[in-house]
C-alpha cells in the first residue's frame, strides 16, 4: 500500500485510482478471510474437535488467496513488479508454490468433497 500511496501517475498517487483501490481491497479481504479460516482450525484443535476438513478448507483458500493477492500486488506495481527492486514478482512465485506443497489445491478439494458427500473420488 505504501507503494500505491507514493507512486504518482498523471499527477496523483496511483492509490487514488478506483481500480487500484479495488485491487488493494481484494487483497485485504482475501488476507482477512484466510486468517479467519486458519483461526477457526486453530480453535478446533484447541478444543480437541475434528479439524481435518476445516484444515483443508483453510489451506485451499489461503494458498489460492495468496496467489490472487500476489497477482493483484503485481498489477498495482505494473512493470516495476517484474524487476528485482520490488518484491511483487518473487511474492507471486512464492505464493504459487503454496498451492502445490503439502497437498495441491486439487487434493484439498477432493478431501473437502469427500467430507461433504461421503463419497471418495480417489
């Protein structure tokens, strides 16, 4: 957000443009939602309740949200997002791998689907 407030285009900060604010808002909502899902799993663990399905939901949402957030950040940075002086490009690469490690997004969906339907698809 600091970059969007400091970077000027057409004589004003890019943060004053509606589409930039939309991108930043989407990032904030995704981060908060991922955090809440993660806290929900932590609460289930603390209370000794089953948490496997909720954990898969949190992992799926958080990893996909990280990709969306990094992609939106790259969009805010524009061309500068691709140079090493700014972290946006690296963040996108790092976020993308989270959808693969410790169970891909597709595997998380299978786990969730099996829990919801009672039918194993694998």
